C-alpha cells in the first residue's frame, strides 16, 4: 500500500460549487488551475452562463438541472472526485473570496497524516474588508456550533476545507443548503475524525456580500440544521 504521506498535486481534487458566478468564476479557476490539474466545478442550476464560462478553463464541469443548494453541489463534487481516485478533496468557493495560495497550507496536515479534515479559519488567519456586522454574525455561528455540535472551532461557515479520502467517504452531506457547514462539523465529531484548523485569508467585496447570509437567513440555517439533526 502506498505511503499516504506521498501525495502530489494530481492526488488533490478541488471541488468548486457555483451558482450564478459567471462574472467571477474565470478568475477563481485561473488561480486554481495554475497549481492543480484536477478541478471540478458543480454548476448548481445557475440561471446565467456559469457552466459555459467554467468550461473555458481546463476543468471538469458538472451540472444540476435545478438549483439544489450548496450542500448538494458539494456532495455531487465530492462523489465525483472520489470516483476519480482523489486522495485529498478541497472545497473552494467560486466567488473569489478564497485564496488559491492557501490550498497547499490547508492540505499539509492531511499529507502529514496529522488530520482527516483541515478546516480553514478566517479568524485564525486574515480577513479583508469584512464588515463588522458579518463578523458578529459569524461569531454567533461559532458559539451556536460549539453549543450544539460540541466541537471547538473558531470559524463555522467557511467553505474552504480539505478532506482526506477517508473523511470524504465517511461524511455524507444531507443538508442541501447552507446548514451543511454545521452538519459537516457534527459528523466530524460523531465519527471521531481528526481535525485541525488552518489560518486562511478571506476577501470581501460588495458583490460577494450581497450573496452572503443575512441575519434572517442565519436563523433559517440554524433551524434547518436542528431539524436535520432531529430526523437523522
């Protein structure tokens, strides 16, 4: 059996869920494709030409016929990457908030055999142009997660994470929309997966903030997560 610590770029798959991101996805993919040969974009039923724009880059493009939610898009991408033999899967937002230069740092604990899941943390790392209202909202989500999921993290709703093959095969996302972020943490604890947090940079701008979660949406996400726990 090969040493799990001997991993090259071809063993790493980047999964990019995308919904109506035709204006931003080219720049995101250009940065990723410079370093990683295996990138899978999941177009989650976009109403614009996100899939067409993504297909101009050297990536795999998967499509949902209808908008099913980011959680569903991630699971589609993860399943595809596993079928292609991925040994590490990185989830990466399409809107340009994440920094492709952080990917190598994020996967290092998995390559070293120190963790099954590496979670990106903007609060251990750096935020650029982050409104104070968003900071308050995200800090509230952290305390919510610590209370209900009993997992000590500093950043809950960060779509930048890395999963070992073992973790990707173990975790199953059933929360199709944004509550999936808390569900993943729940399953890390439930299945006793080893995890760590890695400092990353998150950049905000007007367009990405408009697509982000409002206070009322955050309440809805919490309700969806708790309901999901009840029916599991």
